[in-house]
C-alpha cells in the first residue's frame, strides 16, 4: 500500500479537492496511515500525469481557485489491482517499545516516566479516534466501522498493558521500601 493507492480509494466515492484529500489523511486515516502534507500535492500532480486522475479547476469568488480531482478508468483499474493483490503484513515500529525493552539500563524511574508519558499520549489518541468515530459513524460502511473498532480496541489494550506495567513497578517500589 502506498499513498497513491489511498488517494485512488478516496476518489472512488467522489471527486475531492486537494485540501479535502489532505483533511482525510489527517482525520479518519490518521490512525492507520501516515502521509505528510508535503507529499500529497506532488503525488496528485504525478498521478494526473500518469492518467490515474483528472483535475478540474473550480473558480471561486473571493477565494483562490480550487483543484478538484476525479479518478479515471485507468485509476480505477490500478486501484482494483491494489485491492485484489495479496495483503501485505502490517509493519510496526515503536521507539517506545524498544526503549522499554532496554529499560533496565535506564532505571525504573525513567521507565515509569516513559510509561506515564505514553499512557497520556495513548489516552489522547483514543479520545481523538473515539470522537472521529462519533462524528462519522452514521456515514460509515461496515468495513469502515471495523477499522475504527480495531483501532479503539488496540488503544484500549495498550492502555491496559501500561496500567498493569505501572502497577508492577509500584509493587517493586513498595517491596524495596519494606
């Protein structure tokens, strides 16, 4: 999967402006896909040159003109090729988990600080994803709903594991005092 597959998928439902595509990357897709703002517009330009999409310039009064992108038949073929290709295994990298794994070299205080920091960040991510779900749930297809539910459950499980970890460190600290 790459950004142009995601953009083609967005355009399968309706034509969108570059700004609307950027908003989808930042909003609903931010949980399971990351793309930088700086790559979206060059990618749209490249996809237009490749004949995967077309651009219509919409003139607006009192505001800059808007570029609206639509998928072409060639783009639909490429998107379908992506959809029917074998699934790629998810990749997962985590600086937090690597540091946690080697936490014995940083000391318990530092590990506890990392756990509390990540706990706060994950709580915010969970709140954000849950709010997005509430905003969009009425317009979601069943597969959309499953994506968001997986995200919510992953954040919830991570919070539970962190809470258990913090409790075990508290137990260690209590035993040291005894």
